């Protein structure tokens, strides 16, 4: 079933983000996940976890129940915790891949009825509906992937986009 037209651009952004972030984090050493410049509170572990947390929210709105026990560490506004509080990078990589597959399937099978429902309180929605919320969260995710890209370069790794 094709992705509904109202969320087609967002679905393509999520697909692109899934592949991009997977490449971006694949060669980071475990300790690099927790490094960040002075004054920047988010490290790669927090950014990746936060993006997974946001995907859980989208999945829930589309009727797919999925979670990880550690996702509350990454909810909106959660402060950066001690490094030992976070799941291992391998677990986060696995969860990113799993959430990517689930999200692609959920977006493809999303019904017009669900997408046209009013957006609940929380993130903004351009059209006041679930469809607009999905679009906003695609932009939100892309923003955070840009942060992860910056950190990758700051850590001395070559960019993955040229």
C-alpha cells in the first residue's frame, strides 16, 4: 500500500533520516557517544535516544505499540544524565533500526481516518491533525540529526554526505 499523499514527504524524510543516522553512528566508538563540547548539553547518545523516543510517539499515534524501558531518559526536556544511566550504544543502534522498520510500515499503512484526527496536545501540527504532527516531527528529527552530524565532525570523523 502506498504512503498516503498527506504524509508522503514526511515518510521520505523519515526514510532518509533512518539511513543517514544509521551510517552516522555506525563507526563511533562507545565512549564517543557521550562526548560533547563544553556548553552543549546533548551528546550523541541523548540525540539518538530522543529521536527514538519521538518515533515511539508517532508509532503510538498510528496505532503501533512499541517501546524500550529506557526511553523516558530521552523525553522532551529530560536533562543529560550520567553516562552509566544510558543504554549501551549497541542497544540504541538496534532500537534505531527496529523503530525505523516499524515506522516505515506504520506510515505506509496509515489510514486517512487516523491521519485526519485532531492532533493531541504536544508538538505542533501545521494542519491541526495527526498528519501535520507527523510532518512536524519529521522536521524535528532532521534538526536533531543535524546536531549528531555536527558532533560527528567535532569528534574528528569524516562527514557521511560528502
